[in-house]
């Protein structure tokens, strides 16, 4: 049996990365389902993952995103999956401010040699046209960003709130912002499917299991 390829992934962000639910009583990071999805779809890989998610943290100073990613990238990662901006939007930061902060943190991971998968900010239950507009603008900046070894994934469209059925919303959303364990599993699954395609496209993983996705 051929030796499996090792892949080291850092899942970085705030409470949505930490898997915060039940008002902080529980934690169910999406990283566990991500690992399972990748190893099922790409059995020639062995995944090692780390979760660095700090509830309430901000991309824009005085948030500690930059310091944390600098500390994390003292270790070598093959991929960094990066989600930030939810709290910044809640504090009224502009999309341009958040995008600038994201780029500074992204560059730490990229300069350390990792590939980076940036996630868009998911929807939440707040019906504020101003918030919805600023989130859409930020997500467009993330999706349109171009840089070597940089990839973006539109998580926002994969976990909708307002356009979903009541059953989906009840099962996936915990408090209107954070997810339930089932929601975090959905998050890990859709990110894992996307990352598996990227790995196949780059020749890191075998292309024999396309039907598994």
C-alpha cells in the first residue's frame, strides 16, 4: 500500500472557526468534519489540522488576528483556511478597513509558504440593510482578490439564512449568528469538498475519486 501524503491545515478565525454554540457552553469546530470529508474523498491523504478560533476577536486592531496568525505561522502549514470579519462588521468597521486587515493577516500565511483559502462572511439573522450591504461589499472584495497561492470560497452562499426553509434554519443556526453542531458539520463538509477539488486540480491528490464529491 503506498504511503499516504501528509497535509497540514490551520483553521483560523473567530467563534465560527472555534465552533461556538449554546451560548459558549459547547464547541464543535468545523475542522473535524473537514478532515473527515477530505480523507474520505482523497484517501491518499492523511490530514493534520489545528483550530485557532477566538470568539469575539477582530481583524482590525485592536483585534488580535495579526498577532495570532504570526504566532501560528511560526509552524509550517500546507493550507490556512481563514475566516474573519463577522465581528468587525458588527462593530461598524467599513469593508475597506476589514479587507485591509485581512490582507495583512493573509500575507503572513502566504509569506510563510502556505496556500490560503479565504472564506466569505456568512449570513446572520440581523435584518439591517446597512449590515447586509457592508457584508456583501466585503465578501465581493474577498472573492475578487487575486494573489499567488490565494483562493477564495463563498461560504456565504452555502449557509443561507433568509432564503432557507424554517427546518434548515432551525437545524443549522443556533442563535441567529453561530451554528449548531449540525451547522458546523455542514460548514466543514462544503469547505472540505471545495478544498478537495483544489487539491486535485493542483495534483496534490489523486483524481480517481471525483464522484465522491
